[in-house]
C-alpha cells in the first residue's frame, strides 16, 4: 500500500493548478447515460473515484475514454445493461447517481446500495421517495434498489419533491431524472452547491429546460430526449480550500489557478479572520500567509452546515490549521455524526483536541512533531497532510488510497510549491 512521507517545516510558494471537481465530475459522468449521442467532458480530474465511475458505466456498455489532459469522451448509445453491481459500487457512494438517469431513459434500473467513506450514515431513502413521487416503483431486494415504471407507463411523471433534509446527491438524482420526465418537476429544499449548478448547466447544454439551479427551488420541464454536448467541469472548491489551509498553516505565498473564491466564501472569511490575506482574481485565488503559523494565525471557531455555509468537507483541514493557531477554537460538525476520526491521528502529531459528541475543542500548540499516522477517510487524510507539512521531523501517512479518491496528484502539486513530500511503498 502507498504511503506519504512528509518532512515538515517548509513554507509553500508558487502556483498550483486546481483540478476539476470530483463532486461535479461524478454526477456529470452519470448524466451522459441520459442520451444516445456522444458527450465530452473536459477538466475531469484523475482520481480513483472517477476511475471507479468510468469502470461502472463501461460495465453497462458505455464507451468511455479519458486522455492525459482530463478530457473524457462518452458514448452511451450501446448501453444495454442498466445495472450497477455491488462489486463496482461498494467503495463509492456516488454510484447511486446512476439510478435516476437509468430509470429516466430505460424505465428500469438495478443499482446496489452504495458504500464510500465511513463517516456516518448517508441514507438513500430520500432518493427512493423522490423517484417514487415521479411514478417509479422501487423495491430494495438483496442489497439492490430495483426500480421500474408501472405497466403501460413509458416515462417518469413530473412531481413536486420536498426532501426531509437537504441532500446533494438526491438533488442531483432528481434533477437528472426530471429532464426526461413528462411534465414539470419542482424540487423544493434543493441543495445549492456549485457542483449542482454545474450539473444543471451541462444538462441545459444537452437540451434540458431547467430554472432556479443554485437556489432552494429548482423547476424542470421534461423533454422527450436529450442530445450530446461538450462541458467543462467546474474547479474543485474543496481542493482549493485544502491548499488555502495548507498555506495558512505553513506560511507562504501561493496562487491557485482556476480556484473560484466565490465558491469558498465561508472558508475564506474564516481564513481572513485568522490573519492571512486572500485575494480573488479572474482566474484564481492568491493567499499570502508569511511567517510561522503559531505566531500568525488566530484560531477560528465554526459550525459546518449546508452550502453556502461552512462545508463539512473542509472541517478536518481547517481543524488542522487550528491545531497550530493561537487560542482555543470550537468546531461543531452538524452534517455527519462520525466525522472526527482524524482527531486521534492529529493528537498523535501533538495536537491538543477534546471531543464531546458533535463538538471538538482545539487548543492551539506552538508546534507539532512528526509521527506515523493513518488516514481514515478522504478529508481526514488531507488534514493529516496539512499537519505533516508543519510538523517537525518526518510524518508518514498510511492508507492514502483515501486521499487518491478525491485529490488529483496532491503530492506532486505540493512538491511544486516547495514541500518535501513523496509517495513511498
């Protein structure tokens, strides 16, 4: 198994390219299932989750090729098997996003209940209820969601869908399914993440009729068919936010090309309050954080919530920054009940953290010291990288396959900024 070896204590300087967003690319790969015509996606990140999704749709009969520049050519005209088996689904929850498109186009689908990071319960019951409201018949049998249309019904029906909770993948599933439904579908309490807006823009390029994406209420007028299109995946705001926290922790001056500051308002506000300078540019974000972190940054309390609030996917990375900042901070996790698994590993590096249920209290320390640690999930692994970059001595991070699920060649990008980091076996 690969590991990361980090020799900490260096500031980060230079320019890094922000890759396409994992959480936009995955639903957009599934959106290609909605049409028989070719679809081309640009700026697709080279990630393990993307490779898994490509393997999944190829299993269904889709032609899918990704080149070294991040362009993926998709052709679902010969799709013959509307099924997502457990063997290809067990490591990635986003596979549930195949359910809506397959059901909308073929009137049937068989999709395994998904897996993914062990950060808590993320039930698919909202997906099932929403698609049932559109006329689908769905049963859970032997670990699979088996969906079909009633006899004599050739298309899903438009409906008003109000979920019990804000769900990103649920919103995406309904959005894709509604594009080919008969009549109007209105999504109330919809998620507002930039990745959903990006998916809607792709669907519109394919001929969908969508209004209100990016707001709590999205309306979709169903059309009989969608056509092919070209679409560029939006930049990954979580990757950009991770690098912002890394520079704030180590010090330095970095330009994140293609970063979108308007997608990171809540995170940037906390970074500015911590004492660093963040500047939005037309094609990127610049962060200037000169000097040792412990004497520069001020610890910041925050509470995770749905977009546009502070993202749960940035909680672990900002906690790593708080570990070496001045003062005491309070971090409240409201999205997932098991997302403090990185705390014990940060403590091994010398952090001072106490947890009580959904709350973590962090007392900043002057320095961390290198140690051997283990990644427990995707964002936890990123927090350990940040901590390793500032720790004295060597840090070895095990189980970095978690990191590879969501970060495109992270160690190469950090090395380009001056970090002493390498992948070892």
